[in-house]
C-alpha cells in the first residue's frame, strides 16, 4: 500500500488520516504530543464508525482504522512516504521550520502539501532544496466529509508535483481544484470571506437579525450552492444564460457592490452576531453541535452521492 504521512494530529490531521485510510492507503500519523495522538486515534475510530453508519464507507470500520499508525518519531513517519500532508499551527515561522524538517527527512520524490488556510506556499518553501515539491493542499474542515481540496503551488512548484498531488486527491475521493496563481486566502476563503464580511455588516448595521441572516443562506443560497456553483446558478437563472443574466441584473449588482467596503473584524462588527450565537447556543453545547454538523454533512454527502449516481453530476 502507498504510505501517506500525516503531520499534526489535530482536527484537520485526524480527518486527513481518515480520508487516506478509507481509500486503502497506509497512514503514518505524527504528533510530538503522545496525548494528542491517543486522542486522535480515538476520534478517528469514532469518525470512521460514523461514516460507516451513514453508508459512506463499504468496509468494516476496523479495516480502515487498522491502516492508521501513530508515532512521535517524525523521521519514522516520513520514511518511505509517497506523500506528506502537513497540519501544524497557522504560523509562518512554524511552517518554515516544519517544512525545512519535512524537506530534509522526506524521500526526495514525495510531494509535500500543507493544509494551511491562508499562507502562500512561496512563503514557507523559499530557499528549501526541495522547494519544487512543496505546495498548499488546503482542505475544507472536515475533509473526511467535505471533499474540496485547493491545490495552490508556489511559482517554483513543479507541474508534475501538482499533477501527482491532484491525481492522488482524486484517487482518495476528494475534489481538487488548482489555484493557477498565488493569491492570499486562495479561492474558497476569498469567496467565504466576501460573504462573511457582508453578513457581519448587515447584522451589525441592523438590517437583519443573526437568525434571519443564517436562514437566508441555509434555506436560500445554500440549497442551490450545495450542488451547483454561482456561475452555473446565474447561467440557469436567465433564459439566455450568463449574458442574459448580466443584462438583467448587472446594474443592480454593480450598485450593491459599491457598498462592499471591508471593515476590521472587531467587537463593533462581530459583537452582535457573537452575542446572538451564544444566546442560541451556549458554549457548553458547542462541541455537541459540532458533532451534529458533521452528521448532517455526512447525510448530505450520502444524498449527493446517491443523486449523482441517479441523475448525474
């Protein structure tokens, strides 16, 4: 079996371990904290069992779980790895130090991907002997349920490395996209940020309640966006496709877009939303609601898979 090294056993690292293991890969999971590894193995087992219960894996859970081995030896985890997925804290200096070690210890032909949400690959790979095999492979949390992966290479990342990583992601059931040029936030977080910035402004300025804002997305935009993107949405929302939609609604969106001035994320902007969320969901119920979210995502993933098989993507 092709060996995959997963470096960092936090929330994202655990989910990546499931992604690779359920696809038949041997996974070596590293963390320098033995307790973190113990906790990770327990949560991986629970996650695999949940996926089985939702019909998202065909094998028995133990067959998947047994493919994951945990270790506090970085050298041992990286030995013979065909691919490395890094999941360390979102800090540039940390990434630089970690990637220097990964480049030194990983077999020379193995791509090294980072789960970073916003640090460009060029920022942590510049100067490394193996910088050509380093890139961002940014997942959506949790990647074991949400399949999108953004592949964002540095200017010097080899095309073959991007292609190999993309092929691996497809092979393990993910949906990779390629970011053609480096840009802060990549693609998903820029889209998400645009919506979040406007959502927070609308709540803070008193245009809508937090509850009704969320309803607008989950009962409106989100229903369409769960199976088609914004470009297909506008193409289908006008008889003549995109040009027709642009002619009908372009002036309105242009005028609205002039209001989209970003504001600092401080108490003034997000305070009301934060207070509303805590009134709706006390912090002692937060973890349980996260588990609820994951189960709902699993059910949606199963539904989408069934519909794709029935009517096509």
